[in-house]
């Protein structure tokens, strides 16, 4: 019974020994990690388990790479073999020899710009309190240089720190208790033939380093290579006794840091031996470095630039084509049958310097008028740019302009030609350098016209109006006779302009239009009833111009006294009282021909008669002005303008004063603002009425607009 028990105990002990042997075999048979009490080897770190102690930002990637730092600024990372190694014999306290081989790689965040570096370290503790940047995580400012640090390091520095006397920004140095190296050399390696080649630490290449310390000779050698084989020659060899530096037990590992400039510091493999030479590492068997993050900034910028250029090119081409299309002279069939001269758009554009504002003479309801010079003839012209979108209306308008373009009279502003470009109609007139008559009569005139000049202007306008009514092949009703539409040439001859509202019809027939247009203050009373313009309505407007020229006042003077509000009313009252000459423009200072003044005033009252049949024709007006026939002795009452008498339906009614409002002063060559008078609503519609054309309500005789 006792023998059986002993046999059973012996068998259990044997099985335990076999299990221990089996586990030891599994651990040491691995090609990744091999360890004894004084040596170990890591071909990558993914199988290191708890044999490596990491602090700071150090990390082991899935591929087995030991990443001491990433590209984060001002951080440090440490990686130590977990167990301390005994470096001194207890007999003589002399440091043992040791040898280490390791493969490192430094990948800067930006090409040729990285920092700060890494170091192979022997330290009495795994918990280093070192600062980042130039201290590489080894020491800090207060510890630097203290003999109690017991720190030994071989640094691979990529930043030149003048504070520590670095030789350059790519060197290997030996440090003892301080960041100031006791020896350093530019990074390099030797080929087999003994040739020394420069080596850039932060190139991102795999660099194998060998550090050998010979205790007997107190000699430290550092060798570098881009190959797996250990070179024969050292790049740095220094005599140093580490016995006073190292303690009995020390931790061995690596430290790295980044500063303002950052690099990823990697350790790919590591071997260490205290009983002989450390085994060199095969670079091909080590983990691969991560692919550098491709910087797509340049590509993105190039693509973005290309896209922007293409878009700009498309926009430019589209703009150019649209502009050319708009500026193209497209001639429709009906335009070939009409005249007068048809200018090209480009010719008029050049003449007006591209329709620039500096050449602008004025603007009105129909468009803008520009001064220009035709380059072919060096002739000054006025170019009216009219926007007219309706195709049907455009055709009618072009036809009428073409007809009016054939008008030829010394007292009409000649229409030299026209151009149609898409929705725009350009009309070319002869340029009148002295502008419009109203600028010489009202408010503060450019200069005061003498009486002879005034009488000559009136006779010229009357002659031009006679031509329109009776002497051309068709009857032309101007429909907007006023001082603002009388232009003065270089010799101050009056020329009737602005045929934008004119209507043409055959002699002996009646116009068909019923739309009331023109300028308030010049509209004949019958227009508000029938809406049909006649030659008599032009005569009525000419009567207002006669009184304007004689008196230097507008037909409606808002700032005048109540009894002088309406020009015809005031002149008629002065005529009845025998003081007709008192209405003559005071700016003349009495320098005028009294007989001609009476003729002009008397004729103005006759033309302003309420009854169309009571008004003289333009032929009679011309003969009166030329003195060929005498004026009637008795001037009939203007009728509707006699505030002291009833007429027609009689009575007075309160109506809006704006029914009589004069158009605001206009510039030469400008179209009149159309004003459609709505009789039933007893109001007037102002198209594009300026803000200042606001009038108070006045009580006037209703018969004055009928």
C-alpha cells in the first residue's frame, strides 16, 4: 500500500515536469519573441504581450509596429522592456558589456519638416518625467545635467537645438544625464567598400542601428545601415566608463517626442544581449511601415482650379455668345421694305463709346438719349435707345418711324436713321448743340433769349408744324407740341423734335386712335371727350407754346398766385383789362417789340380757344406771324379758360389739380411722358411720374377740361 502511494506521487511529479517543459518550449520556439535572463529579440512587437511597458502616446499597432509618437504636436512616448536587467556584477560593481540592435523609422508630418527625434535609453525607472520637444521625453529642464539621473542614451536627433549645442538637425549623439551630448556625429553609414554615405534620419527609411558597449575597454560603438548586415565600421566610437552612470539594475528601451513640428517615430524590431553580440535583424521579416497618407491637397487644388477655369470659360463663352446674339443685326422681311438709313448696332455702339453714361444727354419715358459721333463721317448725332419688347408693336412703331424719317424740313429735327437689335430700337437724330427751348425760358435759364430770337423761333416752329399738317404727303399730328420738344440748332433756329407720339393719316381722313397721350397743360379740351387727336389739338398745344415764349412761364405755374395759376386764364384777364403787355417776360426788362408781342399774345389766345373750329389753322398762324394778313380786331374768349363765365354744362366742380399739371422739365431729345387721362374717373395716370410731381387739390371750372 505504501509502495503504490509512492509510485503514484512519482508519476504526478513526472507529468508536472513534462507540462512545464511543454509550455517553455511553446514560448521559446516562437520566432517573434525569444528571451533569457540576459537577452531577448523582437521581430515585430505584436507577440510581445506584457514584456513591453508603454507610457505616453506609445502604442503597438496591429501589424506589430511599435509607435512611439504620432504626428500630434508636443507629445512624448516611452517603451521599455518590462523587466529590469542586471548591469553590474556584485563582486566589483563594474558594468557588464551589452549589445543591442534595433530598426527605427522616422516619418515626418511634412516632407523634410519633422521633429524632434528618438533615443535608445538605459534608465533606473520606466516612468520618465521628461518633457517633449527638445528633451525627447528623457529629462526636463530641472533634471537636465543632474548626476543623480543615472540616464544613458543614444539619441537620433532631427532638430538642431542651439540650447544643447547640437551640430545639425540630422545627427547621432551620446548623452549622459544630460541632453547635451558628450559626443555626436552627422548620421551616416559605411558601405562594404568603406565608402561613407549620408543618411537622413527623417527620410522615412528603415534604419538599423547597432550599439555595442565593451566593458573591458570602456568603449561604446554606434553603427548604422540601411541593410540587414552589420557594417564593419562605426560612425561614432567613444571611450566612456558607464560604471558610475548605471545602477545595478536598469530598464532598457526607447523614448521619443514631438515639438511644434511632428514626426511618427517607429521601432520595427529589437534585439538585446548582455552575454555577446546582439543578433542583427532581417529587414524583410519586420512589419511594414504604414503607407504615407497621400496628400491630396495639390490634386484637389489642381482639380478645383481646372473646374473653376472650365466654369469661367463656359460662362465667358455663354456671355459672349448671348451678347453677340443680342447685338446681332437680325433683319426681318418687313424691315427690308422700309427706310430710312439702317445703321448697324456696332456702328452706333462705337459712336456713343459703348453707350457710356458720360455721353448721356438725358432720359425719358421711352428710353435714353446719347451723344455720339459717327466715325465714318465724323458727324455728331443724338442716338435715342428705345426699349420696345412687343413684336407687333415694334413692327408698327418701326413703320411709323420709317415714314417720319422721310420728313424733310428746315424746322424739323431730321431723323438720320435707325437700328433694331433684338428688343431695342435705336433712332439717330441730327445733334442740336443748344438743347431745348424750355431751358432758356423757365426757372434759371442758361441765358435770356432776346425778343428777336424768340420771335424767330416761334415762326420756325409754326412753319415746321404747317409742313406736318398740310405740306407733306400725309397729315402728321405731332401730339406733343411743347417748349421741351423744340430744339435749338447752333444758330438758335427752332426745330420741332420728338415724334414718338406722332400719328400719320391720309389727307381728308380722320385718325382712328382714341388713346389720349401727350403732356398735361398742352392737351386740348376735346381730347378728354373724344380721345381723337386732330390738327386742331396740335394748334391748341402751339397756342400754349406761344404764351410760354411771350411770358416766360409754363401753362400751369404751381408757385404762382391763385389768379395767375393758369397761364391762359391770367393772360386773358390782362387782355380784357387792357394791360396785355404786362404779361411779357419780365426777364426781357422791357426790351421787346410791342407790336410783335401783341401779335404773339393775341395769336396764343386764339389758338387756345375751347372750340376747335374757332382756332386758326397753322397756315393762318404762319401768315399772321409773317404779317401777310392782319389779326382779327376782336379776340374771342378762350371759353373754358374764362373763370368768370360758365360754359357748356356750366358750374364749377372740385377736381384734382394734377389734371392741369405741366410735365416736369425734360432734357433735349427726350420722349414725353405719356399721361392717359381717364375722364370717367376724373383722374390722370402718370407714367413714370417723378416724386416731385405731386400737386394739391384745387377748385377749378370743370369746363376747362372739356
